C-alpha cells in the first residue's frame, strides 16, 4: 500500500494543531498504562494497559501505513476542534501536569485519549470508546479510551469520529439521539458530501459531522455544545484570523498570477473578508473546506469597491464554493461565511456547527487597460512603433518610424508625461526605409539614453545599424555586417539579458516549427551571437514577441502575445534567469487579437515594472491601450 508523498512520517508524533495553547487534547497512539484514576477504582484493573495503535498485527513498531493513518486521524480530529483555542496533538507532553488540572489557579491542563486495543481487554462493554463526562477538568490523568480493534480495525474516519465524540464527553457533552424513534445515538440524515450527523451522535455514516444543539427532528438533547465547550473547560474560541467587514479585510496572498490564502471560521457569527486588486477580465475564486472530515459548509460572496454584492456561490450539495465571473479593473472583496443547508428538520442543517478551516485558490488578471491617447497622429500598417526612454526623464516613450513617402525613414517621438503621449518630430528622411527592416530600441552604449537599431537584409545576411541617441536625434553607426542569416519571419528583440548594463539583441526564429533563440550580446561597440535556446515552444509568424523586465529582477524577459484560436489574446511570459527563458501564462483571452495590432513594452507609469501597450487602427487614426501590470 502506497503512502502519500505529502506527509512527513517522521513528524507523526510531533503534530500540533495550535502550539502554545494552554489546553491540550493529547492523542496517545503509542500505548499507555493507566493507574490511580477512577477507571482503576470502579471495578477495573489496578493497571489498565492500552497497547499501541495497530492494524497490521505488530504492536512493537509502526508501519509507514500506520503512521500515515495516525496523521490522517489527527487531521480529522484537529478539524473538529479547529474553532477552539485548544491544541490537538500527537506529541507526548514534556510535563504530565499539562494534562492535569491541579486547582483553580492552574492555567494549563487537558486530556489524554488512549487509542488502541479492544474493549474486551478490560472494559467488558461493547463500545468503540468510553470517557467520563467532564473529566477534562479533573485533577488526574484520566484518559478517554478509543478501542481501535472496535473501530473497524483502526479505520480512519470511524476512529477519528470516536475520538472527537469521547473528547466531547470529557468536555461535558452528552449523547445526541432522538425521542422518536427512541435511540441512544442519532446517525444523521441526508446523503453525499452534505449528509449530516452530530458529533455526539453516531457520525460514522455521514460525510459532514458537526457540533450540535439538537436542531434536527425529534432531538432528545438540545444542550448547546459550543457554549459548553467554550465556557466550562478553560478555553474559548480561537482569535479571529481575518476581518469581519470590508473595512478590516485581509489582503489575499498573491503569487505570480495565482492566489492562495487560508483561514478558519471560528464562530457561527464569524465572517472573513479578503481584499484583492484585479484587472479587467475573467477571474476565478475557489474556496474549499478541509479535505478530510470537513465541518464547514461555505458561502462565498464577491463585492466590488462600493460594497455591492456582484456574485455568490453556495452549491446545495457541496461544501465548497467557487466564483467565476468577468469584472472590470478595481478593488474587490471576497467574503467567506459558514452556512447551513435547507431544512434541518428534513435533510438539511443550520449554520450552528458550520465551522472550521477553509482554503482559497484561484486566478486574477494582472493587466489593466488605460486609454492614454486617442486619434494621435496617423496610423498605417507599415509603421514601426517602438518604446524607449529617449529623453532620459525616467519615463518610457514611443517612437514611430515610418516611410515619409520618398523611401526614407522619418521618426516621430511620442514623449510620455506619465499619463499621455505628446508627439515630436525627431528625424526626417534619415536613412532608407522598407517594410522588412527590423527596428528596435535599447541603450547599446550604456549612456543612459535609448538608441535605435535597424536590422536589415544585406544579401541574405543580417546587417545592423545602430542609431545612437543624443537625447534629441539619432546618429547612424554600422555595428554589424553580414552577421548571421536574415529572413522576414524572424523576431528581433532587445533587452539586457545578461544584466551587464548594455542592451543586447535577441533573434527568435522558426526552427522546424519550434522557437530557437540566438542572443546577440553587446560589448558596447558590436554584437556577439550566442545560442540561448533551441526548440523552446512553438513558433508561428503571427505571434507578437516583446521584451521587458516584468518581475523586476533586473534581467529582461520575453513576452509572447498570440491568438488563442478564438480571436482573443493570450500572453505567455518567458522569464529570463540570465541564461535561458522559463514560460508562464499570465493572461488568457484578455481582449481581442489581430495581426495588425502593434504590441509594445515599457514602464509607462514609472512604477519600476514594465507594461504592455497595444496600438491599433481606430478609423484611420492611432489609438493606444496601455496594459498596466498589477502586483
């Protein structure tokens, strides 16, 4: 039998649900001798020997499968007691007095649960376990007992349910049953994931076991389990781990493009709010209860920045919740609440015992669109739009290189003020212009001002002219002649890929249907060609390859924007480690995608992270959408 790779079996007897709590529930799986307690003076042996937990016939040692079972049992019991300020542990106390309440001044005590053996060993009554009511607060190490031979040979669920039930007795709770039909234990109602039973009944046969106050039909016991647990045993509820309102919302944990957070609904009046920022588009939020023996049925609600409810989820027959919806860019709030189901007198339950752990996952959009220019200058397909900080003011600008009508290149620089672009003519009729040239931008001489590079076909080979910027215009220098092959479908890009302060060239090209990448490292005067990737991902002509430092690590990365097959734009980020590129999907189906769009990269809002710009034809004029990177 295989063992879960997610478990560290060496920690089996060092598990703690709330280290540092003053009250303890000690799950004793490795055997115990009970003496000097009420068990030993009520017609029981002088010494009660509980063997170690065992289901393979060898009580001398634990197999890996038994260790796994112990951890899973502990997880289930810890979930039952997760709302409370008490530590469920498999670790033997260093001081036995931590299990004994010596007097009214004592602040640390608890109970041992001796798990092992059979009721036939000494108890003499058919039972899965036994405990004295209220013994949690006694001045002796008086255990509760769980007989693994009588819980389907240490079955995970049955053993865990028995442990929580018997600990409930030690905390002062009585059995939950029905008046009609007369019975000692209520086995619950409903089916599937939301089939319900009270912990103090017989919860072996239902998936959802909760603390109860007898709100089901014909209940014989309406004692308030939660009130008794939290007022009569030295501990109360755990401290709330997330705010109850939008104003006190806790930020979601965001890593790359995914989110992950977790928490506990401690009280049935508890609400947990989380805040996050997202860009326009489709978002997904998933809230799951604990995976083994969950107690929490989840209602998830999504609110916008005005506090208006815009989406909610509480599937009738599931404990989890999920929200998938399109939103505009902005601040949002996720609310998590423990919920009940339908009619508790039939097959449902109230939210009374809907408490416990939850785990949040999902995806957000990390790009936000802002309109920075409308109808600014002419637009046609053969223009070359480029980005760089040409006036050294710390904000990236746009350059438009175009055929001035005589086969010569003219250059308009669209200087950014941080909110919009202003057009200036920086060059007129400077050098030749034809459609197949590759115009790029970078600071190739490390003088702090970005320059232009023109890579062009020179008899089937690539020649490179560098147009060095003096802050107002460009001076042409030939930096490479006949260096490598040249054809129209290559993707030539610029970035400081080796973080030496000088920008380099990258050539992405079709290598048998796959993308290979040559990096042309700049030494300040020329380019040295190196192969950095061979056959990395697919390659086709309509992809938009760009460069920027998107993760702010000082090394430039590649961006590939492409048609997702449905006319929408997908965005892959190829993060550079200084020697190669690792692919991550940062956006799926975000806005339209067309071949004639001009996609560019720059830090347009001066926040230190590069953004995307999409320039497109708007009735013969140029319109610009800026996709701001969100963290």
